[in-house]
C-alpha cells in the first residue's frame, strides 16, 4: 500500500521554543514506525574515502544534510571494505543523525563471496546510523543479478533488498521473488535528447506497487581506457530536467548518482584530492575532475528535495540564487581523445561528442518571480531567456545561451535596475592545457551565487494522515 504523502509546515527560528517543544512531544507521542517518509540518498564511492579523517567524514555529511540529503548509499567493491573508514563514517553519521546503507558493487571486482556480504551486513545493520525501511536494514547493489546468493543473504541478514539489476531489465529483475523493490541506473538520456521517464515507467509497472528508487544524475563523462570506458552522455539540461521529473513521478526513493565518483564526472560533493586514485587505476590520460568543482549543483537541492517530499505544499524561497555550468573549451578546440557520445559497450548507437554536448552555458535560477538573465563572455554581453519556467512563477527557472568566443563568464539575474544574483565563472578558452594533453575535457565547471549548498537548516514539520490520525514529523529533532 502506498504510504500517505506529507504536508510540511516550515517553522522559522522565531517560532517560540515552547511551541517547538510541543511539536516535538507530539512527534515522540504520535509517530510510529508504520509511517515511512520518502527519502533521498547520494551514491558514495567508499574507495575514494580511504584517507578520510573524522573531520572529512563530518564535513561531507554536514554538506549532504544541508542539501537535505537523508543518507549515503555506500558503494563497495569486494576487497574495498576499508573497515577503518567505515567505522569513522558510522561514528560521524550517528553523531549527526545521518543514515548510511550498503550498496554492494558486484561489477567492480566481481561478485562478493556470500559470507563476506552477510558478515558485513550483520556487523552494521543494528548500528543507529544504518538506514532501515519497514524496520529492516536497507540493502542495495550495483549489479549482481547473476549471483545465486541473494535469497540466502537476504534471509541471514533480514534485509529489505532493493538492488540495481539494470543489466537484465525491469521485468526480469522484478520477477526475482526475493526482490523487495528496485533501483535503476538509467539516469542519463540515450543520444542527443533530453531525459524522460520511460525507463522509470517501466520499473514502476514491473514492480506493481513495490518501492522504486529513482536515479538522478547531473552529468556523465569518463575517459579511463584501463576500465574500457571513454564516453560522454547528454547532460546539458539533465540536472534541471531530472528533478522536475522526480517531483512529478513521486518515487518512494531517490538516489543521486553521485556524491564523489570523480572518474565519471557526476559528483556533487566537494573535491578531495586524496580521492583521485581511480584516475591512476583507470589509466586516465589526465585528471578531468581537478579544479572542476560541482558544489553549485547542491544549491537548489533543499528546494527540490522538499518539493519532492511535499508535492502539494508551497516551499518558501528564502534566498534567490543562480547556478551555472558549462564546459571550458569549444568542442572544435581540442581533440576528442577517442571519446564518443554514447557507447557501443552499453548497447547504444554512438555519436560524435559534439552531437551530445553543446557549446552552451546553462543556468538555473531559484526565484520568487520572473527576472531577466544576462550572460557575459569576455567583452560580449548576451541577453538570455528562460526555456523553462515554474508553473506559478515561483520556483526554478532554466535556460542557456551558446558560446562562440573566449573570455571570463558572468551570469547575472536582475529585476529592473537591481541585480539579484550573479556568478563570475571560469574562463572559456580555445587553448587546450598541456596537462590535459590537448584532449577535450567533457566535464562541466559549476558555479553558484549561493553558498555551495550550505543553506542554514530550517525546521520542517510534516503532517501525515493515517486513518483519522494526523502525525507530525520533524526534519530535525528539536532539543528538549
């Protein structure tokens, strides 16, 4: 049975402490395990955190919480368990009331030995920071559909199992009787098109009421010959498009791909220079994540996550901001480095990269009402326009302009003579850096006028109806 959807009331810091305590007491008295809210997770590559300190775990978790992300899906290939960093992760997550769950990678180093999977789950499943659904520890995968071990693993760990078996398709995966739900890896468009929900529709139909975890990703570019990976997928408008689809589709769960997968260029977390080992192991010709921040993609996450969780509510916009992303070189300026648009290895028709990603500057703005957008590239100023606008005039506006010249980029949002928000971004240049060996870097540079997603947390009181009873859930526990 589909869980009832929440209606949230947002309380400012000026709400009297007495009233806050009353709401908290209502939460403690009325809420029960039978009410399960929707959740948003970020795919986290544990192998890139081998050198993480307690402080780094704490910082990344806090950044995720500020973006209203509920937890990390900890991706681990076999022989990549890194017990020291896992202990730090769970300790910091518990202190910060953040959730974690395991996503067993059966593609990276092959299948896990069954007992290793069971032992790791049983070691952490009762930890206060381990995410549970319907009172069961949540367990996921990256592939593993050919393994015969899952029924026994599920039984011995008493898990709620929601794997990614994308390689066999939604129907075959949903027919596995031990599957409680499914996660899809189909987060990118196929070819020079914008994203749609056709894959999500197929999963929902196949699952027939069981939970679905919908994938969301901002970008994809990889050039790692050592892993037989060298392609780019269409991503120009993907971050905007996909969240609009999430809000409309209303899946039970969302997983962002990814928090820190630098080798596939879809990270939204901070850059960690000690997390770049994949570039060496994958024999990448250059490090295409270095000095290419993506923090700006977290700026509007609090808004879209809250809108997803509360589709019938009006989410307040406390600060108007703009985010921009673009590549730093025209497509004709540098060699492709053998990169293709799409990949035959994924069963796709291949294109020239320039047919997949375009020489354009993308921008999204979170606004209370419409405004003008201006983009400057060097000494050239262009009046932009909005390709997508929110239904009621309040929300996220999105558009883009082409770039045909070099120079510093500035994106400005204004109403009349008043500038609301602006970004001075990285230069676009036709010169191909020597450290990139003359290859095109198909990764995106992302900038924001906001605080890189570090929005001060607000208290959200969410109302759930169950029969004739209304439950109040708080995003943050109020100290009594």
